[in-house]
């Protein structure tokens, strides 16, 4: 896409594989960002919250393997030092450099690896690809996560196209309020920072704040959107803003789904939709409790349509529910209607549906008009293996 | 203990093993009970809430293998019918019969098994033991859970002793607000129903509401306390009430610990204590988030003193925390002091501590004077295996 360069190199922060990536903008881009709501936040997040106030960004340096979190004042100084190295190496203002880190919490950032790594990034920045960057930011992820889409705006000069590309990492410590998730959305559209901010907040609410892998919120979550304006397509009026917002939401939702699909140990992706809730908050709470229930997640892994665990999770969610009104569907198969189990044949059909790798479950509370939905993955022995052995 | 008889038989509700248990009081006992706060509640809980209003109970019938939950009006009628069978068979008032169920949600109660099972219980009630009852109420539990203790009251006639025995089941669907937990505490003390109720509420708050296995709240949780008065020891004045309350709390805490120890797939029991919180609510929230974190629980299973996950869980708990003030100890070993990691030697020592089957972790927020603590277990591949295959 116009206006952006990429690199991804092995700097030695991780033992193997590439671990240092960069997005470089030819000119300073309009920037908006959202960060984790965890009160324990990593140094790059503390720094990023200050940097983003300027609403301009020209370089993003991301390392995997070390989260630079719980590293105190030294960690913050180290994060600052890396921005300085980038600024000097690429000859751009220090205020326009953002850094992100992901990996093990608590270990000091290995500054020597940055001293040799950043020049290596410079060597590759003119030949590197988006894929190189996407690879360099991964930790326990098993695949790169990239989404590219086009938007089209009607102008007096005819239809004009702009591009949007999202790249993300995340596989564990994923729950609403963002996660150990890093996501970067790049566009060549020309948009003001106010509009970019509100579009990003809205898209995040519909995407990354509606996914969960394991219910833990990370200390490093960052969602950053950079708009280079290089396409010449101006996003100013309501019609073009709608196109931009919808596209951003789509890109974020696809990235979110990729993260859930690549959830640690995951074998299936489930969309739970709760409709008929009295309030939006009730719909959200019921979705969240179901999506976070280890009993629901293990049943899905076992391909067991254990609807009792789903309704019980809704019951403990704090949402107002009436068991005798509940309808529960696996895809189109009704398992429960008005609180009554639909018998072994329905259950057999539902068990068949669960063999798929993507499953839609609908819980209708039949109490009102509010709806919400969540994406989550199942829970396998591999999640335990991955997380019991992560640091050893 | 004076005034109580027990039985446990195989009625065929489960394929194998005993599945129908009874506690029979020679005379109606003073009774107090607490039930699940899940909005989806089982039929025996709906019925039990009505029955307990009389504050008298003479017989408790408990079946395992079927939860009689999400069984609609038929389930309620079935629960009522079983109380009637018990009343007729044992010639006691129907209002004095409590029933509990635990097992699979959604399947109709197999009434024919009760018709043949209750007479079988009668055959065994004069020869049965507490162990027989404790065995009959188990589901995925791997062991019986029984605690027996003595209390001593000073009276003008000298010291007098009374007995207290608790029996419980529970292994999964365990979290605060009670769980798929059934617990019965029996005493031969003579105590008024008001005092019994407040003592039970207090003991529950300190014990069963401070444990978690998997974070799911069951639909069937019941904690029932029966006081026969047969010892002749009267609990009336403040001094004797204190003895009774403390004993009840001890019995409930021991049962709670047994449940966590027998948590599905558990290999270790952890006590997390959060001190130095600004408010009691903050201490509770931080404890709860740590105890429920799958990342913390899998790290403990892997014997990895992954303190970053513990502090991150406290950070997302909603409690007010300041990372730079946190101290974290594994037993007596400081891993973090004022937000600073204490280095690889401390971590090696902590890793050694984690080889034990019981581990104490202390997080000092250094912000105030409030303290709370929680018991939880680790999270192994076996939890997934047990819950993926539960119904198949």
C-alpha cells in the first residue's frame, strides 16, 4: 500500500525466528490508538499513551519475545531509548516513533539486541514485506494474521478507491478490554484525527472487545491505526465516513476472528449470539459468561452439545434471565424451546453440527429486543500444555 | 453422632456405584440452608427454598447422576413426588423432607429408580454409615469429603461437649456464590434457628465463597445445617455462640479445602492472600481474578513461578493497584519487592517451592489495610479431559 514500508528481522530477542518488526511511513501519518485497560501496563503502553497525543506517527517498532512489562523505571527508560535509536537511525522526529513489545513479562529488555537489531531493520526496510513484519510480531501464534480490503467513495470526480490493511498478533491472554494483542491497521485514506479516533473506538468495540480465548487481559494490548492519505481519497463527509467506519470494522472483525481461530490450543471457533435480552448490558453479560466458561469451552472441544452448561453460564452471568423462556439453537437446530429440552434426536443433530470447525450458537432469552455476540474458541489439553510450559 | 442416621445405596440413577443417600434425624432438627445464586436453579433448590422456611428438617435425600435442573414443571413435580415418597416410607411430615440432586443437567429425573431406591434406603438406614452417605452423593469427585470436630462450652455444670460433622461433594463448577456443591453440616448442639442462620451465612462467606476450581457457578448448590440438640448443649449466650460459629467456620473451611484439593484434574492447592488493599472489595476482586486466571492456574500446574501473570491478573481485576508498590511472595520468598523483580535466584527458590502440593502466595498491594484470601487449584490437561468427555 502507498506510503508504508515494512521489515522483520531476527535480532536475537527470541532464540529462533524473527522478533523485530517495523512499519515505516514515508511521511508522518495521522494516528489513533487504543490501549489495554489493565492497571498493570507495559512500558511501551505508558510511552505510547503519551506519544499518541500528538496524533502523528511515522515509525512503529515492535519486538516479540519480551513484553517490557513490570520492568519499572528501567523498562520505561529502555522503551524511550529504543524510540531514540529508531529516530536517529531513520532520521525522523522521536515523537513520531511508537514502540510495542510482546512476550514474557518481567524480564529486562535486552538493549544490546536492539542496538544491533535496529540497523538490521534499516538494511531490510526497502526490501521487506508486510509478511515479514507480520511474522516478526508473533509469539505463541501459529500463523500470520493479515487482512487487506478496499473501500470505495463516490466523489464528484467519480468513484475513488482507498486501501486498508490490518495486521495483528494474539493467541493467549485474550479477552475483552483488549488482550496481549497487537494490531495495526494501515490505510492510504486521508482522514482527520477526530474521525479516525471515533471510527477506531467503534470498530474496536465491535471486534476486539467481543472476542475471548482465555479470559485474561494482557498488559500490552495495543490497537494502532495509521492513515497516510497517500491515495488522495478524502474522508470528510458523512457518506465517506460511513464507508471508512464500516471497512475499519470489517478489517478489525476479521483480525479478531483470526486471533480466536489461532487461540492457544483452539480447534474450533464459536459465535455465541444472545438475543431477546432486556438490556444491551444483559446481552453482553450473558455472552461474556458463556464465552468465558471453561465448562462450555471444554464441552465444545469434546463436541458435546452440553446446553445445560450454556444455560447455566447465562444464569450466573448477572443478566436477567428466565429459564422457562429460553430458546437455544445450535445453527438451525433447536435444542431447547421455552425451557424444554427437545429430546435425543435434536441433541444428536446438534452433536453432528459440532464436528464443524466453526459453530454458531444462538440463545434467545425472549425477554426484550437487545442482542449481542461474542467469538470464542474451545479449550483443549493443548492450551494447558502451551501455558504450563511457556517459560521453561 | 447422636440423633442422625445415614444410608447410601445404588439405585441405578448412575450406571455404577452408589447414587442415593439419606440423612435421617430421629426427631425434627433445627435447619438452616443457603442455595446457589445462579438464576438458573434446579428443581430441588426451588423446593428447598420453600421447605427451609419452616426451619425444621427430619430427612435429606440426595441423588447423584441427575441434577434435576432445566427440567421445567415436570422436574419440580418430580422433586415434590420424591419428598412424598420419603415422607410415606419413613412416616414423617412431608414438609420436613429436603431433597438435593447433582449430576447431568437437563435429563428428566428417573422416577422409577426412586420408587425402588427409597425402599432400599429404608432397608439400610439402621446399618448405614456416614461414609455410605458421603459416597452416594459424589459425581466427578475422587474421594469422600467428611470433617468431624468437637466444640466445648463452659456451663455452670462444667465444660460440655458437642459434635459437628460436615460432609460435602464438589469437584467442578466450583466458584464463589457456591457451586455444584452439596454440603451438609450436622451437629448435636441445641441452637435457635436465627443464630443457626447467621452462623451459617458467616461460615459460608469465609469458606465456600472463597474457593474456586473452574469459575463456573452451579445450578444446584446447597449448604444445609441441621442441629439435633441431642447433646443437650445449649448455644444461647454470646460465649457459646462464638464457640459454635468458630467451629462451623472451621468445618466449612476444611470441607472447602477438600473440594479444591479434589478439583477436577487438580494437582496442587494454592492459597492466594491479597493484603494491603485500599478496600475489602479490592482485596476480594484481586484474589478472585488471580484464583480464576487460567494463565495463573496453568503456570502453577507447570510449577512455573510466573509472577507476571499473577500481577497482570490483579491489574485487570478492577481493584485499585499500583504496580510500583506491589510485593509478591511465594511462601517466604520475595519474588517482587516494590514492583521490582528480585532476580533469577529468587525465582529458582520459588520454583522449588512450587514442587509442593500446597502453596501459599501473598500479594501485598501496600495501599491500605484490607486483606482477603482464596483457595484454588491448578489447571491440568486432566480438567479438559474430564470435562470434554463428561457426558459421553
